[in-house]
């Protein structure tokens, strides 16, 4: 497909080029702002759909759009994805040699490139001169927080962009980022010199991500349980604090049959690239990484992100978990939390000779810890952290999904608090608890064994007191100093408890540890078999093109294919992600699989649209035998070999099996020719026992060799003999 004239309507481009029906959220406002020649700044969470905000204006306008993006892998991904939609795009970064660059420059000058991606370090004086020869439609600055000192990922090269407005006064600039606090935002506008840019801030909520926090005990076992409930081919990232643990965990996963690779700064650049590439291409499903992993990756079908250790702050946690579910499909973020991690991290977050910065970092760590130990909705906590209002319950986090019971622990709280007071507010949590539980350890000073609270709490194990103490800390019933040797101190709320004015009620999860279980996405689709078959087609195309599968088509598109069951090109166009180019390039492959599936399973796609069918239903029967059924019948009489009939007729064996179902129902074929009487009885028994109209549970109740076809035949024979 060649790129024709200028398409001026954003809706048409959205539909024809990208295959989507409607704009999300503020996308259209943003696009129209840019189209009207104004500058814009866009803050949207990862996966929110930032790319379309500059790609669509670029396609609506004449000339070439210049897109600045800091990461080579990301750039290549976007350009590949654009080309898969028939958009002429190119990129220039350190992986491109000078001859290729010359070619790209020439193409751009001739108007043969609609979108040119650039790494910021490529921007030199010579480059600006070159750009002045182009007809530029707009400048898009992706990951714009990189230009700010305030951002967490400052890149000095980005500062070179400060001159854009001097050099190209009338060309709109759009800056985009997924993470920017107030200071970073102001900085971006200032550096780019776009004070009048229209600012678009989207909600940072990621509704498709389920947030789970699990106590970090036997965490590798729990991880394995968690993985067992996922589909084998699902992609996930597991973050660990140390290089060593990424290696050992990756080994453990491989031993357990998962394809996992480590990723950390100790590996050579080549190794890192190759591990990342294997992950991108779905050849490896799990990456076990330190935080060194992620910036360069734009994989949209990551289904889970696990943190084996506590991140240092909410910003990092949110960014890392945000790598899950960019395609909008249900995904999980699982954190293993223990207070011990907080203590361990304290040494790491402090910055030498910078008290102010250390203080800030410790505070951020405390806020991260509070997230882990919180008893209220995780999503609400996260959104509030980013200054966004949120309802008290999201319904999609471990807290909202668990049930609780309340327990009055006032007496125990009084014991603990009075120990803090008797110890003159001079000791840490462990020491106080040792005193409360009457520890015989030599650490305990003699004088302290004589205070009234010594041993008052020996009716509970130490673990209980630690938990209670953390709870009291979280709810402000006691305070703790910061620094390397934190000390427990009392406050007004503590005194209210001690005086009996304030009861302490804690709500405990009834389900002690929430099950790290989640319905896998493949199962939630109407026809898992069709989904699988379509996935296979996608993989074949991807391998053939040497591209990752999700660049060819997202999981969301596959799901939409299953839902809509298009049978021809026109219907295919209404499937999400199928723009004109993809329909033309790949339509046949997908349509073939769908049409076969429809035929083999005697599905009526028009009825399907309204039905809420989960598993293949009972067979449907034709009213009258058609010529093709009769032809199968003729052949069957001569030679009842299904494989042979299928081959001779050029049909799939499943189709012939379905024909036979119909022939049995119409009493042309006697089922006893196909199945032994004893097995027929066994199948009938299973049908009665499972008492369901779905085939799958019946199949599961029978020995493995009993195929779906045999079950359908038995049903057909039964219904033929027992008409309603
Ligand atoms: P971001 O850059 O903000 O992280 P992307 O631009 O990569 O997000 O978009 C995330 C996913 O959402 C992509 O698969 C993209 O094709 C899809 N998407 C974006 N806008 C729409 C839309 N209006 N309708 C359907 N899908 C969309
Ligand atoms: Zn919640």
C-alpha cells in the first residue's frame, strides 16, 4: 500500500490506519490542539495511548513529523508497528550507519517519510541545518521528563531540544510523558520554551492492573504457585533487588519448566540485548531482573509484574508495575512485602553528604512501606500518592477482594505501649518486644527484667507482637524515629490508649493469605480453542516477518476476533486493530482459521454475538441434510475412515466428524458403527452425571481417548432417539 494524499480527518485515520473505532479519553482534544498549530503537553500513564496523540496529527498533516525518543528499542518498536499499519516511518539512532542515514535523509526530503524518529544524541548543529530543508509537520518529544533535572531520568542530550522553538517558530511541539510531578512539568514547558502549551493531564489509574500484596514468607513457593495458575506462554517481569537473586530465581524457574532469563547490570551489553530481544519476541516468557530492566521495553502483552523485594519508592513501583498490561488486558502486579525489607533498604536510600536528599528518600521509602502494610485499597493509596482522588474501594486489589474480621487488641496494645514508656522511649522495636515477651536473652539489661511489663506479653509469640507493633505504627498509635537505629516513642494517641480512652481495633484478613490466583486471560475468552488457533497464526506471521508477535497484532485484537468472528474483509475491518493495511496483508490468514472454526463447530456467528457462551456448546443440528452431508454419507458407507474421507474431500477431519454428527442425528448413520456399546453407555453416564450443557466438563469426566466428536455423536444419537 502506498501512502496517498493527505487524510485530514483524525477519525478516518484512526479507523483506516490503526483500525480503532473511537478515541480514548482526551486523545481527540490533544490531536485537535496539535492540528490547530498549538503546542501541547500530555501526561498520560503508560499504556494510555500517547503515541496516537502525535501519530494521528502527523498523518493528517503534510510533511514529516520529527519524533524524539530516548530509547533505541522503543524507537524500533514504534517504527515497526507503524510500518505494520502501512505508515512510512524511519528512525535514526546509533544503530544506523551513515549510509543508511543519508538514504533516510533523502527519502525524508522527497516526502517519502511521514514520521522520523530520532535519538536526542543525534541532534547537532548540522542536524538542525538538515532539518531546515525538510517540510516538518510537528515535533513530538516522547518521555519528555528526561529533559528535567527533577525527573527521575534526566538525560542531558535532551537539553539540545531547547532551541526548537527558536528555529521552528510556527511548528507545533507536543511533549509527552508518563511520569511528571509539578516541578518536572514546569521544567518541561520552560526548557522547550512552550509556555502557552495546552496541558492535558489524564487519570493515572490503570484499571486493568490488579494490585496484590503478599507477606514475604516462602516467597519463591508462592511465586511458583502464582505462576502455575497462569498460562504457560504468558509474559511477565519479576524484579529482585540483587543480581545474585535474579540469577538464582531464573535458575529455579527454569528447573520448574519456565523459560526465564536474568537481566542485570552485571551482564555484558550483548547478553542484555539478547535476553531482552528473546523476551520481546516471546521466545522467553519471564525476565528476572534488577531495576536495570524496563526503560527500553515497550512490550504490550506483559501479563504480570512481580516484585520479590520492596522497591525504594512509589514512583519506581508504579513505573515498574505499569509495564504490565499496556494493551489494556487484565494483568497483575504482585508485591512480596516484609518490614525487614524496609530496614534493609534504609542503608541504600541514604545519599552521602546530602542530608536533605537523604531525608526525602527515607520519606519516600516510608511511604512505600506504608503501601505494603496498608489495610485499605491499594489503588486508592497509589492514586492519592499522585495527587489524584480515588474511591475508597476499587474492587481490583487484594484488599478490596478479601473479607475481614475485626478484633479488639486494646489490652495487648496497652502492654506494648507501657513497655515503650517504661523503657523511657529509648529502644527499638525488637528490644521492646523482647522485654514484653520476657526474653531471657543476655541483651536484655537486668534492670529491664524488673519493670512491670517484663514478660506480660508471653501469651503471644514474638511474631504476633511484631505484627501488632507494625499495625500500631501504621495507624499512628506509636511513633518511630528514622535513621539506622529507629526508636519507638509515644504520642498523644498512645496516651489515649494507655488511659483507656481509645480502643484499638484491628481488622484482620479472614483468608489468612490471599490466594495469588487469577483467572488467566486465555480462559476468559469465549472460544479458547479459536483464540489459540489465531495466536498460532499470529506467531507464524511474526516469525516470518522477524517481528515480535504483539507488533503484528495485540492480544486485545485477537480477543476481538474471537468475539466478532468476522467472516469476510468487511467484517474484519470492524475488528479492533485491523486497519486497511493489516486487513489486506494478513486478513486471509485469520479469516481462514475463523471460517474453518465456524464450520467445524457448526457455529452460527450471528447468534453468537448475543449469546454468552463460555465453552463449546452442544452440537446444533441442521434441519435437512444438505448435498455436502450426503456426499460424506456416500463415502462413509463405502469406507468409514474419517481421515480418508477428509483427505479425499479436501476438508479437515473435524469437519467430517461434524458431518457425521449430523448424519447420526438424522439417523442415516448408526452410532454403533463408530463406538462400542459399552463406551456409549459410559459417555451417556458422564453426560448425566455432569449435568451440563457444555462439553468440556463432560470431556474432563471421561478417559482421555474419548474425543469431543465421540461425545457429540453420542448426544446426537440420544437426541435422535429421544425427540423432545
Ligand atoms: P503509551 O505510549 O501511552 O504507553 P501506547 O501509545 O503504546 O501507550 O498505547 C497503548 C496501547 O493502546 C497500544 O496497543 C495502542 O495501539 C492502544 N490504543 C491507543 N489508543 C487507542 C484507541 N483509541 N483505541 C484502541 N486502542 C488504542
Ligand atoms: Zn482496591
